[in-house]
C-alpha cells in the first residue's frame, strides 16, 4: 500500500465499516451451526479485526508479512491446536506430508486432515481481508467487494433460505458510509488549496453517519410495514438439503421431470418430483360402472414418502376368493348401520404384457380373483392377497410367465353421507395402531391447521369433508413442483410454502391432517377412471397420464370409504361411492357446496388475473426503468467515461489527446450553465468573464482553464500527477454543472 495523507484516526474509522461488512459474511452462517457461540467464527472475527487494525498503519511489507504470519498462525492454533504449540506443529508437519501425497494421488482436497483444511481457509480469508483493505486505501475502490457481498447475501436467501433482509439493509448502509469516506480521500488528494483540513473530516463523517442512519431507518421501517416473514432456525442439514434441491431443480440432475405413470419398482423416492403428462395406453378395462382403479394402500408416512406396512398376507391360487364367502368386506367388529357394497365383475387387458410383479387394479377392495391370462397356460399362477386392504399382488420372477390381463370381482361401497354422519363407535385397536401413525418431527403448525379446519365439525364425516373442501379451495393444482429441501416435511412444505402440487401432495396432506385429528386414514394409489370408449359402452382406456392417488378414511360401521381432495378430480357418481355433495341434507347444504365451488372458481380467476397482471405491470415497469437508465447513460456518457478514466485501473496513463477529450464534459457543463464564449476570447479570458457566485467553484474553473491551456499548447509532456489532478478537476466541474 502506498503512502496516504489521510490521518491515522480517519483510516481507523474507515476500517470500522469494513469490519461490519466482513462480519456480514460470517454472522448469517451462525444458524447453520446450531449454536450462537461458535469458536471458529469468533476466531475469524477477531482475526479480521486485528488484520484491519494493522492494515491502517500502512507498514512496509517486510514488517507486515511477519505480523500477518503470526496472526494467521495464532488463529489457526486457537481453532485446531491441542497441547503444546511446538509439539502440535511438529505433529501437523508430519500429517501435512501425508495430506500432500493424498492430494496429489486422489485430487480430493476434502479428504485431507481438518487441520490442513482449516489452515487453507484461514489463509484465504486473511488474503481476502488484506486485498480488500489495500485496494480501498490505495485505489479507493470497493465496487467489486460490494458487489460480491450483496451477491453472497442474495445467494444465502435464494439457495439456503436464510432470512437476510436485516443483513442486506445493514450492508447497504455500511457501503454507503464507506464509499462516502473514501470519496473524501479522493477529494483531498486532488485538492491543492488546503480546504480539506481536520474539521472537514469530522463534518464529513457526521454527515455520512446521519445519512446512513436515515437510509437504514427508512428501509427497516418499510420492512416492518411489509410484515416480512420472521426468520426460522435452519439446521446445517436443512441448509445442505436446500442447496441440493436448488442444484437439482436448476441443473436437472436427480429431479429431472418424470413422466406420469405407476411405479412398479418398489423403490419409492421422496415425493414432489415435477411431472410431465404421459399418454401411453396402460390397460383397457371393462366395468359396468366407472370407478377409480386402486392398486395399493400405504400406511407409513415418514415426512418424505409413503411405505407399506408388514401385512398379514396369504398366498392364493387362481381362481380364489380374497375374503371368505359371506363375510362383510372392510369390517372388523361391525356396528350398525353397515355400508352396502356392490360387487361388480371387472376385466383388465394390458397394452403390453406385464413382466414384473404388479398389483391387480380394481374398482374397490378385491373380493375374488377369477382369472389371470398368462402367456404360459401350463403354469399355475399364484398371487399374494392382503385381506385387510383388499389388494392383491402378482409376483413375477424374471418375467416368467408374462401376464396379459385378468378378471376380478370388486366390492364398491355405496354409502349415504347421512349414514356416515350418524355412525358412532370406537375404532378397532388394530386400525388405530396402523393408520394414525405420524412422523415424530411433524411441524406443530400442521396440527394447528387441522384443528382450525375441523373446529366446526360435529361428526367424523363433516371433518373429512371440511379438510377435502379446504384443500380443493385454497391450493392450486400443478405438475411443475419440486422435491422439498432435505430435512423438511413434504406436507408442511406443500401447505405453508409452495401451496401447489398434484395428487400426491393433496392426498398426503389430507391423510396427515385427518390423522392429526385422530381419524384413521390411508394413502391409496392407482389410476383415475380413464376415458370411456364411445363405441363400446362400459369399456375404458386408462393411460399413464391417468395415474392418481387419493385417500380412504375409516368409519367404524362402514369400513374404508374413498375421498379425493385433488382439485379437478371427483369419485365417479355412477360407482355408488360417497360423493362430496350431500343429497340428504336438504337445500342448505347444497347452497354451501355451491358457494364453495363458486368461491373456488372466483379464487382461481382472481389468482390468474393477479398473476398475469403483476407480470404485465412488472414488465412495463422494467421497460420504463430500462429506458430511463439507457437515456440517463446516454445523457451522461461523457461524465461516465470521465469517471471510469479517473477511478478504474488502466495499463497506460492518458496522453495529451485523451486529456483534452476528457475535458469536453467540463466545457459542455460550463457553456450550458454560463453560455458560449464570445468571439475572439481566449480560454482564460472567457472563464474570467463568467459570473460565478460560488468562490470555490470559481477558483476550480480558473485552475481548470490554466491547466487546459498548458496541456493544449505546452510542449512539455504532462506528468502523471499533473494529469491525475486535471482529470479529477474535470470530473468535479462536470459533475457539479451536469
């Protein structure tokens, strides 16, 4: 760093905003450690303060280098050192040799010892502090560091979700204060009249401090007026998960858009992956009524995905009954009134033969498997039946034999909503044990939301319908989604953050909300009814795009009843299953349902208009701001070029032609303010004839005219110091008269 004329006290004061800016790099990361007393960050803060303090002394590098070496070594030992410093250093030297060999052989720096990695980090941080302070004091430039700091804070908000509003406000205030103080140093260097004495420093600092406080206070007030979301505590695992999620979403790694369909692999990934609509025909079905095609029921939710529980399954030879003849389906300890089940025969034909294990898709709990159509007639096929869930799985090994289709009998519940309202009785212990399970770390606000939704419900059925209507009314359907950051609950992220999703989101949310209220619920996945063949009534075509998920809720007297909370989907009316509207409740309930539907449509239209209106307003505002910026740049292009010439680094110093060209913005400002020069007047005569009220400005213009004549008509090359002073005076005059 070259010698400066600023007083030592002023350089110390300049270092205070620098300390604040470096602290803004470290303090926002403290929540990631889970502790407010982190020794490593505290050591870095102390090291930064000492480095800045020493940097203000402007000592020669022969003295600065040993001091920095000692400070870095002390900080390193305070973080990683154990025992006697000398013996610990000898031990590390031996370890360092192994680290170097490991790095050369594998290239993996992360596998080196923690002491080595800590040393590299501290050395890099120290070099950053030294470089930034040196550049500021010698070149009075903080543009790159300011941009890097703001970008760093924005990345913390965008990638890790750390709330940095207050940090951003403080940073802008510190940058404003620091830039103003450095600007005073530049003015003092170009001053030749001695006007910038000791009193000017004090006045300047006080004025800048008041201005910075005004900016901070106004911005903070606007933040509170906008009711910014309060920051939540973020663990290191969650931060890493958010960063991983952002990388996947933006670079299409593990979370690239998948095609809709039914997962037969059994390897369930975290839910939320974005989907694109698949159109391949999956199977054709013949059924006397349109139904959902249920494949599996799942009961275990871990906060990220669903899984099945160990079931009391049995091997069944085809043909064979899944439930004993004459038993009531889905009922354990039955209590009147009982649901009526309609048993229908359904036939499925796959578009491609099934070569791996798969569930039998049916319109309800499977009562009996009548036939499996196989490519090997001589093979006796067996299936695995879960009587409790009413599901059947066909185990296939190495694709032998292939299955082309099947015929089954399915029980479809035909339940009256009024019957469900009047049901009473306790849930069986087995049902409560298996279908009320929730993750231990389920956020409390999910339970609180469930309480609010069902607070006015008098019966279980009313609570179920309230949750179903709430999800359909206040959340949007989309396939453009994301997997929640690692460590965050899938339902919590859907209900309170994204507020949009597809059937997996809505059904899982409904199941969790109902379970939070003590209502047994299970997750069902399969297919929607599909498209009916107009030329063959009763025949339906089901594609991969019809893959769907819904829920089944347990009623003590009726068993498991299906509900679908996904907007745009409804259980088929012809199937006889329970519907959202209540045909027995009279006109009042119909009006309520109609009002909810109207509200849903109104909210959707309002959301669409608001979304696109804000896009239009934002685009128009951006265009206006861009046009204003372009116009401003064009108007002040000469002044901007002059500023760059003064403050930005350059390989060669401007020659005579460039210096005279740099004076054009100053001459333009003078002629614009005071009028053109009279014919025949010299430059000095013209300037002396001007009526300039400001004494300081008049003197600056006299000096400017004299220097301009020396450069224009002089034969001696302009020295670097003279050229720098002339450029600064040109910038001063052009800036004041612009």
